[in-house]
């Protein structure tokens, strides 16, 4: 059973060339709607380049994956927009591999390589 109190915390940091989103905790059916709302708000303000750092994300379920997939799909429709995920732990990377979603996302090993990818 999911513990909805564990939840998710996320921080948006405006960097010079992109927005960094740090995710911590569990991205699940309880926390996914709030993350979606905040990502869309930033996107609609005109932010086009995002790095989502999942280093401290301990769990993701289908609701959380749905938010990530829909956000990447939205970004792909805007000229010049890009979303890069980084810091996937072994469990989360495995989920992305099994669901064949690694091909949907731009994935970097760490924040340094994600920064190079988004800037290049």
C-alpha cells in the first residue's frame, strides 16, 4: 500500500539557460497531479528547457510516469523546447527500460552531463 504521507517534494531552480527541477521522494498517484500542475505553469510562462533531476527520487508509479511522458510530449510540440532527465537510480532506470520509455526521454547519467546536453 502506498504511503501518501511520504510524498514528493520538488524544487524549481531558474538557471541561466534552463530550469532545474529537483525531485525528492515518491512520485505516485498522490503527488503526480501537483507536479504536473507546477511543470505546466512553468512551461506556460515560456520556460522551454528543463532538466529534471531524479537523483533523490526513490519511487515512481504509473501515474508519475504518465506525468513525465505527457510533459515531454508537450515540450516536443514547442519549437526549441527540451526536457532532459538525469540521475535515474537502478530501479527507476529499470522501469523505464522495461516499459521501453528510455527512447521517449532524453536521459543523462548526472546533472553535469544533462547540463551539457541541454546547452548543446
